C-alpha cells in the first residue's frame, strides 16, 4: 500500500481535488466516478460526496493508495 501525505495551506481541500493532487486519479472526471461508485473511504467509511471537505488529520483510501491530509 502506498501512502501520500498532502499538506494544505487552507482550511480544507475537496475530496476530488485531494485524489487528483495525491496521484490516485488522473482527472476530475475519474475522481467523480470512483467517488460516486463508493470506491473511496474517508476515515474508514465509504464516502460518495466528491465535494467532501477534507481537513487536517483526515484520511482517504482508494484501492492501494492512502492519502493523509496534513
């Protein structure tokens, strides 16, 4: 499993943007599809909201990639 730590300078980052920034997906369209299909977990629970606000300490997992917001 690959783990990426993503540092943010704002209050939050949207889940779809986190997936793109972390390299889990190549496009926003791909992020939209995998999120809506329930393939992404946030803090251990399936999340289908692509606009989910990810804050420092939140963890998203897609397939073998773990993204941690710092």
